[in-house]
C-alpha cells in the first residue's frame, strides 16, 4: 500500500485506521468523508502530517469521488449508514448510503484501476444463524435491510473483482468499541445515564448476547489481512472469542461512570428491535490463521470506551 483512500475516514474506525497507516506504515492517506457523523477532531493526531489529505465529499457524488481517487492503489470502503435499527422505519437510507454508495466506490475503483479494495461488511449478513461461533461459510439469510445492503455490497465487490482483476477483501465486523467511539449501545447507555443517572432503559430483556471488538484489535486485524492475506477475493470475520450479555454491558457502563443505585428498565422481549439478533458470536479461525488474535477483553474495552466518552463530554 502506497496511496490509500479511506471512505468514512473521519469516523470511528476510519480515523483509527488512518492514524495507523500514516504513523506505522508511512502511507499517503486520502480521507474522503462528508462529516455527517465523522469529525476532523478524530484525526487530530495526524491532521497536519503531510502524508494525510482530507477531502470533504459524499460517496453518492461519483464524479468527485472518482476525481479524488486518482493515483490511489488501495481503497478501504468504510463509509455507510450505521443505524441498523433505523432501517426498519427508513427503508431508503440503507439502499442509498450502503448499496448505491458502495457501487459508486467500486465504479470509481474501476475507472482509476485501483488494485486492492477492502470492504467493511457486517455480522448482520448472517441474520439469525443457528451455528455459534458463526463461520464465514454460514448461509446468509437476511433479517434487516441494513444486513441486506451489506450483503449486496459484498456481492457487487466480488463481481467487480471478477471483471477487473481487483483484489477484494471483505470484513464482517461485530460491533466495535474503544477510543473515539461514536455510536452504539455504550454511547446510548452513557447518553441516557447523563440525562437520568437513576434509571437506564434497556431495549429487549437484557439477555441478548453480543460480541464486541476493541478498535485497536480490529485495526490490527485489518492490517494483518492486508499484509498476509492471499487470493483475489477474501472474506474474514472480525470479532472476539468472548461475548457478554446486554445486562453486563449496562453494569460495566454504570460502574465505569461511578454511579450507584441505578435501576434498569426493560423494553421486553429477547430482541431489542426487529432484526436485532439475540446472539452474535463469530468464528474468527480464518483470520487467526494469518497470525492475528484479539488481545483486549470486551469489558475492559467498554471501560476504556466510557472513559473516552467522558473525556469528550459525552458521558
């Protein structure tokens, strides 16, 4: 990798990746982000490094995206609508931001003859599997529009690889936590407790089991696949061997905030919402075979996330 473009590079995962690519790999990095959910503050560590170039733009603007991609050899496509739950009420947003947006990125890659394309997919493509840990070979039965949009992105990337001999690496992520964390259950809990430190409303019954991954381990996994993976099309689960239930997440957040006597109020049911899988645990044997493994425990990462949110005034 010499010149890397990261869509969504001012976001949580993208900014952490950009910092590592600049500082450790010495790559020329172009950030392409519309700043709707990302922030230049996430890039402060390398904001003035001559290896970093920031371009404000939307992936739905194909001419600008294609122009920005000139001279790039590697693309990490991380930009997406990340509100899984919101896809039930707004059926269009995942189509536009995830499916059409991904097609635009692939078209820009084709025009600019990009050699390598890395795609941030999701564990949601598995729907509600019946094998745990869930391997990459599991049939993909969709339970959310978000998951369907990610699966469509995977399929298009594989087709473009066939047409254009572009190497494609697909990552199926669990939820990530850690420094610069921007959205998800930990931030939701912190926000609710900031408003009412005596009571926390929890979607579902609190028994939903989730696997989380610290962003530092996750970026290690992405870079490890980039350095050691082989094959024109590669698919990797990126997750943790551990899992916790939502009650444990809530208890850890409460403890990290130094609160006591917090009452938990439940929305009921085994799911937080339609399309929310009651158990997420991925089999990461394939990525581990390249020499990678997660090193930070889930509860420790949640504590670190809360401290990061407190520092940012969000908890």
